[in-house]
C-alpha cells in the first residue's frame, strides 16, 4: 500500500513512525530500540502484538521490563522456512502463532491459528 494512502487512512490517529529499513540495518535497529524504549515507557502496554515486521524486535526484547506480554503472528506467505524477524522474536515471545500447519514444525511451541485476512 503506498505511503500516501496509509497516511490518509491514519488521519486523526496517533501515529509514531519507525525508522526504515529495519531488516539488517544496525543503525535503524538502534534508533528503533530508543523509540521502543520511549513508547513502552510512555504507554506501558499490557500486550505487544506484531505480524512480523522487523521493527517489533526491540519491543519484544524489552517487554518484560515493562510488564507486557508478547504475541507474534508469523507471516502468511512463508511456509517452508523461518523469517528473520520470527527467529529474532521467538525467544522473547509469550505466544507464537502461525497461520499454516506446515509452519508449526519451524517454530517450537507455536500454535496454529489459521489464516488471518
């Protein structure tokens, strides 16, 4: 979805933009870690949920400092190998969901949720 359309859909909402690209970019990982720290401290969420975006990594790793739980939903289109974000977030995830039975063996203790549209 083009950024212009996304911005239009979010008009009137409280939005904090992360720093991109997020995958394999150490500088933006550090910048997003600072962002995660500030947002987690400010909002103190009960649950942090992601659908696999790499920006989730720092939020998932600092969730316990703020008493939050984490739910990770592995992407729909990767059924034969683990995503990098899934591999990085898995150790810090309280509930790891997959959308295909074929994904379950890739992530220990994952739960098959089925497809989410």
